[in-house]
């Protein structure tokens, strides 16, 4: 009997990413990862990203799926919906990544391999471990803010990871079930932090592999003042148990 490779589902939330999505889909299709699937979670993008996703799914119905959401209510909500769908459809590994091409798809094989061969509940694509870096065209203010955010989060929550706000991750399906995915309510970078915190609180291991984080080449950043404020408050809420769930 042939051995079936674990089902790996890459969950990609989208909002106004019609130019980037086909490029990302093409990169994923070329990866040497068996049984790899793409699930696009589109928040009713006004630029037609949802229609582009449907076209990709029509062209590759066995490997590409689309989840259409009617409301744009945050990155965290989109990820929870997409991850839940992936689990319902039998995913063994769930990879989360941005649609803006800032996360290198080429790192996915190493992330999945580390998850499968090491004692890891989740593997982060990390900018700040040895071998990792950020794009040289990142403004110094953004580099400083990112470095400060990681120091801030680790000082409060003691996660003991180098890239606490990383949004590029490979999860074991059983990890997502263990941390009670459905009760995660934070958004933006706070979502990344809360997911890490819940993992650590369960006594599970987070490992990191190096990546080069690129600046988006098309479209606009979704970082808002509200997201920044939530990101500052959430570590304290987690530390003192005042977040829902």
C-alpha cells in the first residue's frame, strides 16, 4: 500500500492582493512538498482578489481552495476561519503566510521538514535567528520598531523565541486543536503573539528556521493605528488573563 504524504495546507488571507496572489500560487506550485494545498481566505476584496482566487481554484481544483468572507474584520479572524476550514478538510500541517510576497515560499520545505522531524509544535519562519534577515530596503524606523516589539513581547510573556511577532508559521494540526483555535479573538500582530503564548502555555515547543523577510513589492500595507494599539495591549492582557478564551 502506498504511503500518503501528510496533507499540508497553506492558508493565505487576502484583501486587495489580486496582483500578488497568482505569483504566490505559482511559487507554491513549484515547491518540492508533496500533497501541498493552497487555501485562499478572501475578505470580499474590492479589487477582485476573490475572483482571481476562484480562477486559480478552477484551474487547479485538487490543490487550490477559496473561502469567501463577507466582512473585513481582521487578520486574526481570517486566519482562524481558514485554519478551521483546513482542519475540517483533513490537514495534517497548516502553514500560515502573507499574500504580499514578503514571506519566502522557498522556506516552506525546511519549515515542514523541521516540524516533521523535530520535537516542535510549530515552526516559525524567523527573521532574527542566525541566517535570518530583513530586506535591505526596510526603513530604519521599521527595523527598530520590529526589534523593539520582539523585546517588548518577550519581556512580558517570556516566550523565549527570537521572532515573537512572526506571521510565517507551520503548525501541527494537533497543536491548533490543543490551543483551542476557536477561542482566539485577537487580530493583527496580536494574533501572532497570542498563538505563540497559547502554545507555550500548553508546554509545547516552538522552533525557528531562518528566512529573509522581503518588503512587499505591490499593494499597500494593512498596518493601522488600531492594530498597533492592540499589539501593545495584548501581551499585558495575556499575561494577566484578561483576554477572552
